[in-house]
C-alpha cells in the first residue's frame, strides 16, 4: 500500500481530541494545526479513520502544499501534482476553495485555475479534450492560508457527523462530532453514571452509548472513497469487520437523558433506537432541577439553552442560577457545561476548574469544567477506558468467525449485517445489538 499524507479536519478547539483518537488508532506521526490534524497513513487508514473517528469532520488526502503568490504559480504547481494517479478518466472532480490572509483572495478565480490545471493534467494522461465527469466523486479543495496553498481530495463525502441515526431533527441540535468531543474532553468512562439534564434530541447520551459499546460511528454509512479504485472494497470490508468485532455491550453502562419537552424526548428515543443503543439509555421527562441519582460519583455533561433569541435571556439566567443549586446537591460529581453565556460562572455561583473555547456551529462558546473528587479507583475490568479496545495498526483486532445467522434484530440491509469474516456483509441500517452479539459469543 502507498504512503499517504492524510488530513483529519475538525472544528476549532478540538484538534487535540482528534489527534488523541488517531493515536488510539495507531497513527502517531501527526502535525496538529488550526482546524486539522495531518497524519501519515495508507489506503487502509482512509477506511479506518473514516469509520472510527468520532470528533473529526472529514478525512482528506493531501495532494500537495506550496507557496502561491500569483495565479501562474497556482496553475503550474497544481498541474505538477499527480492527479492522473488518482482521478480516473470519468471522475467527477468539483473544486471547492477558501482563502485567508493571502494575495490570491478571489476564491472563484482560485477554484477555476485549479480546475483548469487538473484538466490539463488529465488531457496529457488520457489523450482527450473533454471529460464527462459521470464517474466516482473526487471532491477537491484548494485552501490558501498566508499565501500557502494546500490541495486535497475529500474521502468522506457527507461530513463525518452524519452517523446515519439522526434522520429527524428539532431546532438546532448539537452536532454529533461536538457531542463526542465534549464527552472525550470530560474523560468520562462507561463505568461511571452520566446524566444529560438538557438532552434535547439525545445526541450526547447516544454518542456516549456508542462509545460505551465501542461502536465505530461510521460503521453504518457510505464514504466517497468507497467508489475509488485506489481503495478497493476488500479494505473497506476489512475495516468494517474489524469495527463490528469490537462492539461490546455491558449491562453496567448507566446513561440518563432528561428534558421537559415530550416532543424532543420522542426524537431522542427514536435516535437511540436507530443507533441500536436504546437499551443503554434511560430517557425521562423531568425538569433539570429535579434530577437525582443513587450514585455518589458521576458526570453531568450537557448543552443547556444559551438565550440567543431576543427575550430568552431572563429565563436562561434563571435556569443557570437553579443549575448552581444542582451543583451543590451533586457535590461529589463532575460537571461539564457548554454555553455561550459570558456570565455563566457568576450565575451558577462557582468558578470552573477549567474552561475551553469551542464553537457550536458559528456560536463561540466556553466548555466549563467543574471537577469532582476522584472516586475509589475501580478495577480495570469494571471501569474500562471508553476507547481502549480500538483497533490499531500495531495491535490488530483478533480474527474470529461470526455465524451467519447472527444478525441485528432491529433493521436489515441486503448489503450489510453481521455475519462471518468469510462472507463480508456489513452494517448499514442497524448496529449490532446485544442479542446479535450474544450470538457471536455463544
């Protein structure tokens, strides 16, 4: 396989979380920059990173990087890149672009020049003057930052936040990638109770359940690179089989989501069911001020209302003051709250132990972290790290046969369900369920 430079893009503020995920996967040769992590890999890494990364937005192939002060430089240096080794004759290759603090500030002009340069390269290779672009998608981006151009091809297609379980939305839900980042920053572990008292459509509890069950977030969706000749189906099958083999349900998982809105709770239950984790989460209608737990230690990770709309601020500030009372009742718990409100600490009556600037869409927020006392140290068996069983290149997943009758009971696809490693049919419309897993372990 080839040695490639790959880029995992992310929202600002969570690059280090993406880098940590890549290290769990065994990709340690990294360069962390604003909004992206560049790492070394191969064609299999394209499959594995797309399937496993919870917090990245996309995975790109880096074609080249160079200084471009003029349009002529941009054209010639783009043309010199090995596009003909990647793009087949019928490739569809639209060009996106962005420019920040660069002399070449006109993004449409940069896009047109890159497109022309690639076409000229294709003409040399395929000895023709016109390309229909009816084949597989190779979405190209030219990104200019301080006069340096980076040329990439997108392997993911739709953003990696699109796991496939959230087909119904309400309001402005938290992105799945950001929800996962909040959980990973909190260092919550599946052996500890987790409550989201403003769960809305359930993104934080569902993402937590997928982590706890070690479900790869991309196991049930398609990616652009699945149609590329450079990344054959066998590699995708191998990566998906590896992911299926790692799913592990645990009856000790304790996840709770609550809200006062019946409608969003119905959505939350639907999303949990679609993801295959409904049996791991308890949703209930309850005001946040009434939450309770029989456990002395636990985590509250939540994304409460911000008060962005006119007239909402007084109610939001009342909520935050009442949340301070919840903090006092749960004095041995850890709290992690994402909000854009500048006076959050004053309203809850407590200064955060740590805070981190993050973006919820275009809204600049702070992630307030209030650390509770550490509980008695559990055994490794009862409190595993949520990602410890990730496959890595250094420690590949053990090979074991899965009986063909062992399929998810929730939803089925003729192309993907759980079966043996000899006949690869992969999960697309349903994750493995506890019932199907017990079949594999019998």
